[in-house]
């Protein structure tokens, strides 16, 4: 880790450019866990918040959905204040509270059960094998950007199958999700400023899926776009804004987070060759390796909760209406929960990570994400004979999502 900040006033927790340049601020989170695990943070944000950094506290807050609301503040975006009700850009599971959250979640939940996901295993494996075959060539040493050559195409292909998006439109999904999540990153902007860039990409995504939903109502299929387009809630079809927001969430969450875990996971294995060798020698470690990759990378950095009543936590008085920012990567390095938390171990057990959250808002697609990661890293352990970084991993300018833009690699696949 880097040198710890000189004082709590020097902490940098939500600056997008800092995340791009330096990665996760683990040294700052470690200071907070030790000295101020519930800390009122005001630096470089329009609306201050409580920084919550301990595993136990994040679990406790996340398990009280009636007292700790997801709305109105989804996460800390330093450049924006929370929007008013009629200004929200989307209304989906992540910014819904019960009873709406439970009702809407049930509509798609059958598509993500362990049984439903197991039925996708052969398709995911085929996609991964085809991609690896193309990259292997004749087994000679080659170079690639792991993100654009493997992680992004794999996660996009699986997502497209689930949604029913044709191959010809995969690049659109990639471009829109990058522009929305990476609106502060110059590489991904498609317009002049972050808000305009994200807004144009979101509008294009909404228009695309509205046309697709109308087609699925005329001719239903078995993909999730059709399921939601034809779902009934309170004796009516889903309102257009909520329907389009559902598709928006599935595209963003299904693409960005899984590909970033893949990319960060490979870097972790390259940087810890002894652990990669363990996985190569013992294929039964793939499940625990995936859980360690999820702990290590924690692709979603933070979400917020808003207190509905005043209460005290670790001696701090949190008032009704205050925002609490839950830093999941910090929880996943908590010294009170994990032995040697800054050591990457593919055989770590137990591993009580919070990479998928916990409680009512536990990640709907967790089973599918785990399936993709298990298949990819099992195949890489079998076929990747050599891999070395040819440059630094490039990160997204975002304090919300731990995005990985590029992983330049020299490799040999068989």
C-alpha cells in the first residue's frame, strides 16, 4: 500500500481522477477502519456523507431496508447533488425501496436462479472457448489487450444471449455502457461534458430497448427483454420508465462489473504467480479462486443508504436524512474479518466478502457472474501457458465502479 494520509483531513475518497491514476485508496480506508470507521466526509463533494468502512457496519446497515433507504441517493457522485424525484435518470432495483423493490425484483429473479444459470453453462463455455481459440492462434507468443479482446467480448456475449440482442448490436452495448459509467473519462465520452455524454448514451439505450420491447410484445420469445415487456404488475404492464430502467440496469450491471472482475482477476494472478500455479495444479480451487478474485477486485466501489431516523453508530450521531456511503472494497480488506487481507490467496477459506452486497439488494446476477468467472478462469488455468503485463493496467476515472479499461498483455495460449 501507499503511504497513509498525514491526517483525516487529507483523505481522498471520491475523486474520479485519483481512482484512475492510483486505483483504490486502500491506505485511506485502512486509516478510517482503524481511526474513524464512521467518518463525516466533506471534501470535494456537493453533499457530504458518512464514510462507512467496516465489514460489520456495512452488513448491519444493509440488513435494515426500512431504516436505511436506497433512494434518493444511489451513490456518491462528487460532481452532482442527488436529483429530485422528477429528475431521476432511471428508476430500477438499485434505487427502489420496498414494496416496489421486492415486486420488481421478482419479475426477473427466475432468470437468475442457480437452476436457470446452470442451463446457461454450456453456452457460456462455448463462447469462452471460441474466444480463446481465436486468440490462441497456433500457440505462438502474441500480444493483446485482455479487456477488449476477451473480458469485454465474453461478458457482452453472455449478456446479449440473455437479453436477445443480436451480435450486430454488441458494439452498441459496449459503447453505451462505457459512455454511461465512464462519463467522466475522456476516452469514453461521446459528448462534450459528463452529463451530456451519459444522457445521450442513456437515451440511445432507452430508444433501442423500447423498440425491442414493442417487438417482443408482438412476438414473444424466451429472452429477458420479452419476459419483462410482457410482465404484469398490479394488473398492468410495467410503466415505460420503469421497464426501460430495468433494461438499463441489466445492460450496465451485466456487462461492466463482470468484465472488470475478469480483468482485475487476471492481473492479480499474474502479479501472484505462485497462486496462479496453485490453480493450474489443482482445478478444484477454481471456486475459491473466483471468490478471492471477487474479494480482491470488488468491482462496485460504493452505494449509499439514507437514514430514515436518527441513530448512533460507533459513537457518531447519524441524523435522519444523512447519507451513508458503504465502501465495499474496504469491507473486503477488513483486518477483523480476513486473515492477511492484503494477501491474494486462491485457496482462501472462509471468504466472507461483500463484493455482491448483502441483504435486500444482494446482486441479482451473482449466480451468472460466478458462472462466467468460474468458466473463464478454469479455462485460463488449463490453456494460458504464459502471461505478462506489457504496460500498466489502465483504470476508469470513476469512484463508483472499479472499471478496468486496458490490460496490455503478452501471452501464449494452447
